[in-house]
C-alpha cells in the first residue's frame, strides 16, 4: 500500500463506527487495507463484538495474549465442525466435514497422531535433499530479464510438488491439489445455493480421486505417505466418507497455503525493505531468522474461529455459549505489547520465532517445521544464484479474510 492509500485507509478505519467494523470483509485483505482496522481494535476494543456482519455476529480477538488464552482453552472454546468449525464464514451444515483440526479431544488427538509421523524429525531429514533438488530445479528453470509470475512458477510449484510427495500423489496431476485447496478455502461467488453446489461437486471429485488411492494403499503394506498412514492407523482407518474428505482437505490446505503464500510474501517484503534484503545477502546465516520473520509478517492464515461452549468472560467482556469467537492471528502478530516494533520487517529480529502464525496449544500447526524447511532451503538456493529478484509490479491478493494470500506477483531476475 502506498503512503496516500495508507492515509486514506487510516481515515476510513477511524470513520467507521466501532460496532460496525467487520473484519470478515475479504476486500480489506485484497486491497491490503485491513491494518488500520486491526490497529484500532487492538487499541480501542481488543475483544470486539460485531452484531451484524457479512457472516453473522461474532467476537474478534485481536491482542496476542488474548488469542493465546482462547487457543489454549479448548474446554471453553471449541473447534467442533458441528458447531461451525474453524472458519468465520459458515459452510452450510449439510456440507460440513469433520477433520482433526475441527475436533476437540480425545478424537482430535488420535487422528492428529495418525499423520504426525510425516513431519517427525527423522522424516524431515529424509525430505531435505528432495526439497533442495526440487528448489534448485525450479530456480534454474526461471527466465532471466523477463517478467513472470512468482506465485505460479515458484510458490505454487514448490509447495505442490511437496504435497504430491507427501501424499504419494500422481505427479503429473499435482496441480489438482492446488485447485482443490483453492476451492475449499474460497467462499463461492454470491454464496448462493448454486455456488455452494459447484463447490461441493469439485470437492466430490477430490474425494473420488483420493478414494482410488486409498483403496490401493489400504490393501498394500504400510508406507510413509499420508494416505497410507491414515489407511493403516486405527484412529483413521474406518473414517466415514465425510471425515475422510474433511481430513484430506485439511492436509491439502495445510500443506499448501502456509508455505505458498509465505514464499510470495517473503520476496515482496525483501523488495519493500531493500536494507533487509542487503543484510540477508551479506549474511546468509540470517536465513532461519528471516524465515520466521516472513511467516510472522505474512501470517498466511489470518484467523481461526472457535465456538464458546459455555458462558464465559474474556478481557472483561461477557461471551455467551454458542457465540462465534475469532482469533485474528494477523493482528496478534502486530501487537506491540508483545512484539517490539511489530510493523517493521526485520530479518535479524532478536526473537524471530515469537509469532502466532502457527497457532498455540493442541491445534498448533502440525507441519510448521516442514514449512520452515521449505522456505529456508528456497532462500538458501535463491541467494546462492541471484543477487536480486526484483518485484516489478503490484501484487494481486486473495479476497479472503481466512487465507491471507496472493494470486500474482510480477517479478524479474536481472542477468
């Protein structure tokens, strides 16, 4: 956002009556004008109730410590899909599908444990050389002195290749994984019955494709891919079709959006902060710190939603059983009471891992180390090849209050 539009956004954010601020408006994220609204809520109403929003009434939790309080108290704040799950927008009840992130213990714990070996340290060590070889191949294939879309050629390609490996998914069809991820996280245009029906039809194609893979793996010896792990684990072996598709979509989205949008955001932030880009070029030992800062600064999932199970108090506000409570990770990551100078992008930040992008508590992102590894390897290899990758146009962002992402970032590699 340029200086003029930032001033305009601040004025607009200040002009809106406090009880009318609606963070569910995807246009605030597409236009990158959400920041002054988040800052105002942190300052004036850190526990904020919107009685009438685009997706119904909800509470917004915008301060870091309050978010941690909600995220670590599943006895009061539930993720259950039957209550609405983890997104602010409401999927029609007949289309809701449980998965382990939209479950409470003990079922959550058992299903999460079924897939967690995929990101165990020993398995990550095995994946490292494969990720590196793919990152090298992608980077070496990029054109020089020619504008191209970084999102498509790098961000999507690297993460989709990794997803295909984790699922042992037919490599030639890997872009289907990207497509299904986008379908699952996008509110259908108009949100009418026809739009939801189209979304449902697309997801049933996903279920059909994966059912074939499941049937192959369940009758074969256990292997190290996610489908085989679920097919052979007691907690997931006998899932009903809705739960099967729910967990597939969770793993596809979780393995795609966090890494994909942080890869794009990282390049954008380095270009917007040339002193930090120079610092990273001069000292590549800062790459792990820079990766954590990229993930904080991007916050690839803007929010997670919970539903209050009982009447409770949070930050002096009375929340009633059944209320929708939304944790704005994107806001917690800019909370100056916890993070020093949070609006600045600093690759050698003193405490770079002090961010909330992966969540807290039992639902903390299971693949966080894999996401960090992919970003670290990509930047190690990119900096070894290119002194500069220039952003040459404005990014195009997703109109979504959930996935904080990009559809396009025009770049050029000099040389």
